[in-house]
């Protein structure tokens, strides 16, 4: 499981990189909703949040807590969240985004 954390982090950064591109220069903040389950696998997400990586890059986060990773995944698939973290994989709901 520990071998997956760097892979998960790389995937999450790859998915967020289009949003992080030039938004730090813009006064407008990009809203993004993140579904998560409160488990150890989300540790890197919480570190990034604590260090204000998201807000410093123009992202306005809405956090949606779910009881399990599968419930968080259901939130993304149902359109309630843009990204789910802590699933063992990273999933983005990028359908319909410009």
C-alpha cells in the first residue's frame, strides 16, 4: 500500500495541474469540490491543504466527507464532487468542464 502513495500523488497532481496552471495570477478563484473518506490514504491531501497549496494556486475548495472510498466515488460519479481522494486511486469528474 505504501508503494501506491507516490503514484496516487502523481496522478492527483496531474489531474489538478490544468487548474493550477495560471490561476495563481488571476484574482478569480476556481471552485472545486473534493470528496474524501477520512483515512490515512488522504494524508498527502491534508498536508497540501495545511500548507495552503490549493488556495495559493487560486482554488476554492469545498470538502465533502463520505463514510468510505466507495461512497466518495459515488459522489463523483453522481456529479456532487469534482475529484475523490483516498480511494487507492484518484478519480476526476472532468466531464463538461471547459
